[in-house]
């Protein structure tokens, strides 16, 4: 099993989680995700959900795909 995972939202790369004794510790790579910095999650998916929720709570709209003409 991998020891680290990239955490992304629909809008941006939020950070990474790295396995430690207690679970997966979050390291933010985007300023909007600093609130999660250092938090421990039970799984990478739990960290993903927390990042998506935080982005939504901050009102960061999902990225739109390219406009087709």
C-alpha cells in the first residue's frame, strides 16, 4: 500500500496525505486548505471529503470544463 496520496478537489490540488501511526496526516498545498494542515484522517478518502467540504464552505465554485463553440 502507498504511504502518501495526492488530494484534489474539482477546483485544485488541495495537498497530500502521508501515512503515520495514527492514520493519514494532511499537508496543504493550496492556501485555501491551510485549515486542514496537520489534521489526521482515517483514510485518504476521508481527507478528500474534508477538502471538498472546505472548498464548498469557502464558496469556491467547481471548475468548469472548456467552453465548446
